[in-house]
C-alpha cells in the first residue's frame, strides 16, 4: 500500500484526495491546507494540518500530491523528494 499526503484542498486537491481515499492501493495518511477546510463526507475523518513540512516529517508518506498554488510547488516538491 502506498502512503499518500495531499497538500492543498481546493477543487483539484479534494478531487485527488477523494481518488486516493477510494483506491485500495493507497492509504491517505493526511491532508495539508493553509486554513481549516470544510471536508467532503469521504474525507471527514482525515487529519488536516496547516504545516506541510511538519506533516511530511511526522507522517512519512511514500507519495506527496502537491495541489497548492504554484508558488509553493518547488519548495514542497523538493522537501518531499529529500524526505
């Protein structure tokens, strides 16, 4: 099973998170968003944190889905690859 962290819960991030939630090959280990979102019923039980770097270090995902604004992609992508 592949452990996934989804960063960003706008339309695209929610869509990706729900897809990982539904696929038995993946374990959605956490969600990252700058503010506290209202989660869809399928995502309601998942932890949401505002600190990407803390979530990455603590949850130790195998895969990171970056669905944030493009100005954070380089930082988040580099941190994920280093982890």
